[in-house]
C-alpha cells in the first residue's frame, strides 16, 4: 500500500511540473477563445470591448461559479463562454444550471444582458444543436479561422 502512495505522489509531482512547462490544453483553448472572438460577436451586433479569462466567484457557503471567458461589450451586453475540448449534452446542462446564479454572484454585471456561448473543438452527437436550441451561441473550430460562430436569432438567444 505504501508503494502505491509513493507512486501517486511521484505522479502528482510530475503532473505539476508538466502543467507548469506545458499549460493544460483547456487553458490554451481559453486563451485562443479570448483573443479570437472579438470580431465574431461584432458581426452580430455585440461589440466586445474587453475580456476576462478564468473568472471565479466563491462565497462563505463555498458555492463556486466559474467562467472560462467573460466578454464585455461597449454597450450593455456580456457573453460568458464555457470552453471545452469536446462538448457533451451534460456539459450544456451543467453550464446553463451554473448560469442561473451568474448575475447574483457577479454583481458588476447585474444591469447587463448576459448571453452564453460554448466554444469547442468537437461536439459529441448533436450537442451543438442541443446548445443552440437552448439559446447558447456555439463557437466551433474551423479551418478558415480559429472559431466560427453559429449565430442565433435575437429572440432565440438565452439572456440572463
């Protein structure tokens, strides 16, 4: 048993070293999303002015809510982006459930219209269609640019 614990400690140490030398894939995707999506939302009338990456809120009750990328527009809009390597149906549901408390937790955005988006390299099954049916913008990797935005009609966009 002691041998197993030594092995786990050694594995954890190497993982920490690896993560410092090579950022985890999701962090790279978050950075690319953060930099590449300004013009995509500009084209549909949400003019992004600045972004935040990895925003977290935690309170005394240990309720934690996180956002991979928060994009703030020059007007009164905010887009919260959940970044994944591949998106499953459960990921969409979990993200929407978390977003129910977003304005309560991130009070600086309480007077803004908050939209939601999911960015990914791959969508399992038809999870991209499922996301759009639930009012979520879909940012998908493509060959022309880093991401392509699947737009939604104004009335279909989920707002908080």
